[in-house]
């Protein structure tokens, strides 16, 4: 669904002085291209939101300088599309995401939706984002954790604490010795004890530490390595739980502290490009719904709005989101009382296997065509035409693989 924000700058300015509805939690990881075998950076965001405000779509925006794709929550109006903006990437290969931040004197996050949409419309690199925010925070309060990567090798987190911020360069060995950094809802530069998500941060770090390097000392990573290793692993360091299989003896288990829990409603995993590569090859892998029961679908900018209707429905629930959340409600959190935070262990294991089955099909169709496109064996127009045809097939396959797990499919 295409939403032209003609002159995004002018529209965004109207919203920069409006507070942003809070997400109660989120988990993220940035992996620098300096430590990946193919030189491509990766950025993962796990979106958590309260039950009342979980709607999530991905939409195409026409910006002032750069067009961009964005993950949007609670987007009933153009105003809400800015306020509920979660993250995305633009035609320059600049990618951004945000997380709720606590631990600063002004403990209410503000302006991050406007910051991100303006940045995607105007910034082509981390360096340009630095220039923008260094001026912006002088006159505006921004409280948020924001992560960025670009097509030039840039990768960083920012902790905004009002009129100041601290940048953590993921390319700096002193900041990220292994070339990656995890972030949740506390701030190293603020009061960590007033933050949140320390247990989820520990789990994410534990998951990243388990990744293996090849003989050259590089990580051979693709999007599904982060999804499986972080979103679907059900690691819990404090309880000594290494995977969902460790819970096989429990019919149900309390979800507190896991990265994927009741309020998890979407993930965005961006595979950037190596320096010197055309940023058009950036891919945003999208899960709309709980990661245990929603496969990852590839989203690209292309020559305009290539997104199928089941992903982008700005004023109502996207069909993929509605399907995946119906499965979650019926099979993962299947207790009779509505406030249950106990998940059905056996069903989660089955749903993860089904998600991987669908993803195997998606990857088997998408990557061969994508790799030919990157190698110059397929022209843009031909690849975009094929992409438009394959995306409905992916949704049909998802519905087919999960047909026994919801009366809605």
C-alpha cells in the first residue's frame, strides 16, 4: 500500500513536537559488516507492544530525497504513521530502528518517530545522520535507543537522553569487540537500574556469543540465523535454559524474560549491503506476528511500491498479521484466562518447525532469483516482475503449511 508523504520534511516537522506512544519493550542486535563473511551488516529488531496496540504493517513512503519502507504500528492516520514509526530503510541503503529507552531524568520517550522518518527521507549514511541529530537535539527532547546501519559500512547505536546523546560505534573494537552489539530498554549512559530488559539483553548476548566463525574468523550469517538464534531460541540465561527443547517436560512455561513473549508482535531483520554494492540489494525480512508462528517474508524497495496487500494495510490489520496473531492466541497462549503469560511448549515447538518449513520454501524461491539479480544476470525490471509474482505464493504457502493451526486459514 503506497502512502506518498509528499514533502516528508514538512509533514514530519508538524509531528516532531508530539510525544510518541510507548512500546513497553523491544530487543535488537546490530552486526557490523566488518565481521561477516560477505561484508553485509545485519540489523534485527524484535517489536513488543501491549495487547491493545499491537497492529503492525510495513508501508512504502515517498520521501523528499529518498523513498523508504517502514514498519509502522497503530497507523490509523498519517499522524499516527509518523508517531508509530518503528524502523525501516531507504533507497540509499540507510537503515534505522528504535527502542524504548529508560533511565534518564526525563523518562518519557519523545520524537523518535519523527526523527526516523525525517532521517530516512534525508539521510543516506550514518555520517549524515550524525550531522542531523547533532543539531536536532539542541532544540528538541529525544529519549530513545536508536540503531542504524548504512551501505558504506556504518553501524551504530545512539542513546538519546534529552538534549544529548551517546553514540556507540559497532565498528569500534573497543565498543563491540566481536563486531556486534545488543540493545534493549536500558541505557549505559543513563541510570541502568531504572531501565528495563536486562534479562532480554543477557539472552541476546548469550545467543550472539554462541555464533560460530569460519576459518577466516568471520560470521557466515543470514537473516534466519538471527531469527532462529535470538527470536525463536527461547534462551533464558538466568534460568539456564538454552533452547525451547529444554522445556519439553513442561506442558506450559512462564514467558517472562524470554525475548519472544506474549507482547512480541513483529520482527524486522535487515540484510544490508557491503560497501561499494548498490543499496538496491538491501532486503528487509519481515515477520508480522509472533516469531514462533510467522515466517520471515522478504521486502524490497524496488521501483516503487512492491509490497503485497497482505503486508501493508495502513488503516486495518494486515492479513498476515491477523493470521499469525490468531494462531498465537489460539495455540501459543491457549489458557482460558485472557491474561495468561504461560505458553504451550509443545505447540510452540510445532509452530517453529512449521515456520521454518515455510521459510525453507521462501528462501528456496527468493534467494536463487535474488542472487542472479545481484550478479547482474537479471535486470531490475525482470527481477521486480518476478518478485511481484512470488510474494503471493509465499503467503499462500504460509496458509497451506499452517492450515491445521487456525480456523481462519
